[in-house]
C-alpha cells in the first residue's frame, strides 16, 4: 500500500492512496490528475530521488505548470 500527498507548512494537499507500490505510471497519473491541479503560485515542488519521480514525463508535467 502507498499513500502519496503534498505537504504544505499548514496542511496536506492532494492525498492519494494506492493498494500497490508506486511505479512510474501510477506516479505520473498522480502528478497529472491529483497533484498539479492543487498547486498554486509560489508553491515549490520537491521530490526525492525515487525512480518514479525521475521519469521524463513527470519532469515535463511539473515544468509545464501554468499558474495563470
């Protein structure tokens, strides 16, 4: 089982629960459908060195965040 979430200084955002380990595809889906819609101007996204965090598509998605 895996729990993913974004941690802010005052709250937790974008919680997501998986009944399996995180792989590249499930993490990409989380970033695209759950995490990115919650990000706001001034947010800083930090990810550790987990393999699923380093995928090309995940990098592209996080670089294309539109705060308009």
